[in-house]
């Protein structure tokens, strides 16, 4: 008879959090972001599911640097608590960029795509996210770090542009 065993490892990491404030209206910033970063075509994931890897790769290579994978309307959700807020959490990334990291460290999949919050509160409108280089940096892999640095630059540039 075999006895099952388990182990739990806990590691503390330092994460750099970015907030990009802007003076624009929430809906204008939302519209800017969604016009600059297209929604990903879920058909790509169907191709991968059915092992159509060559065709999927061609389609993935044609994607822009960043795509919106999905979103959650946290502003609508807090209405159950009687609050009126505007806040949308986006999942933003690129499947090929993710595989450039996960091929080296599969655990990098925990942070891909990147979560970005667009919110409006008493401080005004802002984007918030955790810098990819700090979240992916925990793996101590130079190949992952190089991709994360490029993702950092692309993400910050598009968010600053959407906010201006």
C-alpha cells in the first residue's frame, strides 16, 4: 500500500505595483484602451485544443503585441453592497509572449495574462497593475525576465497612451 504525501512551499516575493493616474473621464479612458487593445479571438484556443498547432501559430504570430483576453466589471459587482463605482479588471497579454516564458518556467502561467484594473474613485481615474518584471522575476530565470521586461514596456506604454 502506498501512502500519499504532500508538501507546501511558501515563498515571499516583492511586487512592484504601478498606478497611472489621469484627468480624463472613466468612459473616455475605457474607450481609448479598448480601441487600442483588441479582444483576442477565442478561435485560436479552439485550434490549440484540437492540436491545429501550425495554423494556430500562424494566427498567433499575426496578433498585436497585446490583446484583451477578458474582463470583469467590478463596479457592477459592488452594487450588491449599495456602492456606485466604476471599475473594470482586464486580462491583457499575448499567448506567444506567455509561451516564451512558460516554456522555461511553467509556473509563469500563474501571471499571464496580466491583470489590469481601470478604476474611478475619490482620487479620480487610474490604471493599476503589478509590474510583470516583479511578478515573473520571482522565478530567477533570465529568459523569463527578458520577456517580462519587454511586456513591462509594452503594457506601460499602451496604458499611458490610453490615459492621455
